[in-house]
């Protein structure tokens, strides 16, 4: 059986890291695509030359032609521009919307059967626009945000409790922005919910609140440190986890920016919710019970996403 074909659209910081991880994990053959001439070709060659040392079997090629995406099983989209210090994800809207149009049309023409994972920011609006431009079924187009946001939350919690990150599960809902909702009730250490750990004296509510805020600001903290771009190692690892869930039909329950129609009182909006990822893409949206505070935070986040979608429609009338 042929190896799966994984198209990485955007060969920048995240795209290059994705290619490296996909090869190391032998998830399939990689086609790196970018509009910048030489960049995808150079990165593909460099990673391919690490193959004899690492011992992986995967072919890596770079291209500037959409036709080379033909037959891709998975597309991971990072094309666009990242944030600079002082910019919010929303500031990227106008530029990256045009990129989503080109990429969506390229996917539609060349690999309409692919499972598409969007990473480009502002995420919830860009994954919506990419779905609109590509015309793919909603279950086959998903955004990567919740896996990254919950990984950040898990990392901070493991530091606070001095326990292995493996034993920390975390749950993040809502849009990938300042209004995201890291859920304390649904996050655990070895199955013990965080509020119980406060009651057990492992931490204080004030420290937990600070960790929640640091999670919300997790991307900006890295932008501030790097000064020339945004995070790429953890975003790439998060998207690869989602691609693997699809390719291996793992039925993972992961927080993703998925199309929600019916659940959570929504009528067809892309926003971060827990979903089951398997061979059919998003196989199920999992609707958890939110308490009044969580619901208020989730609604605020939904409103922010709706505002971005409306702004997209204002910029590109074909989306209205
Ligand atoms: N088609 C294909 N590639 C494009 C296009 C386009 N129309 N426009 C830009 N690109 C490419 C750039 O040439 C660049 O190589 O997208 C790549 C983006 O890479 P980086 O600038 O290194 O950005 P990166 O850190 O990878 O982040 C990409 O993901 O997390 C988000 O906010 C982030 O939106 C940003 C995206």
C-alpha cells in the first residue's frame, strides 16, 4: 500500500517543523508547498538528508505548484503571515483571508478528498473561510488551536504541581484568542479535577487563575520573546497529533476548531469544542455541560469569533 501523501501548505517556521515531525514519525510522504521560490525545495531537501541519520522512510519534496498537491490525503495549512509583537491574531485578518482564498481554491482543484487542518490565524475565522473557499465537507476541515492551548495549559499545570505532563489532562473551549475558555473543572491531574486539588492544598485559586491567564496569553508570551514571529514547535506538534488521529482512525477526543451546528446552541460556526477525530475527520462534536460562568465565557468567545466572520464577509463579498 502506498504511503499517505501529506501536503503542507506554507513552508515557513511551522511548515518546516511539520515536515520534520511527519518524517520522523513516518506518517507519510511530504509535499511542502509555498509561494516563496526555493524555500519549500530547500527545506524538503534538508530534512530528506536527515533521513539516513534518523532512519526514516518518507519522501520529501518541495514545490511552488498547486498541481503537486494532487491526491493528498491530508493538508495542513500554515500559509499566511504570523504575528509581530504588539499585534493580535485578529490584526492578521485581511492579509490571511486572501491567502485562504488562494489555498482553498488550490485544495478544491487538486485534493478535494483530503482531510484539511488549518493553523493560519486568526484561526476560527480562517478555518471557516478556508472551508467556504474549498467547498469541502465540514467534517473534513478543522482548525488546530485547542490541542495547542491545552498543551500550554498542561505544561503550566505540570510545573505548578511538579508532576509529569503525561498525567495532566486539560480542556480548553472557545475561540483561539484572548477569549478562549480554559476549563478548570474538566482539567485533571491523574483524574483529580483541579478544584479538588485546590481543596487538597496543592495550589491556590489565585495561582490557578494566574495559570489560566498565562494560558490565554500563551501565544503572545512567545511572540514577545521571539520578536520576529510566533510559536512553531508546539503548534506543529499539535497539528501532527490531529493528522495522526485521522490517518490511523484513532478516535481521539481532542479540542479542535470544528464546525458546530446544533450543539452548544450554535447554528453553523467554527469554534473550539471537544470532538472525536477518526477516519471520517470530525466524527462527532462532544457537547459537555457548562456551568453559568463557563457558559458566559464561552458565549463571549463565540461573539468574538462571529465578529471576525462578519469582518471576513465585509472584506470579501463572495463569502456573504
Ligand atoms: N500561498 C502559500 N504560502 C504562502 C502564501 C500563499 N498565498 N502567503 C504566504 N505564504 C507562506 C510564506 O511564504 C511563509 O513561508 O506562508 C509561510 C508562513 O510561514 P511563517 O511566516 O514562518 O509563519 P509561521 O510561523 O509558520 O505561521 C504561519 O500559522 O500560527 C499561525 O499566526 C500564524 O498565521 C500564521 C501561520
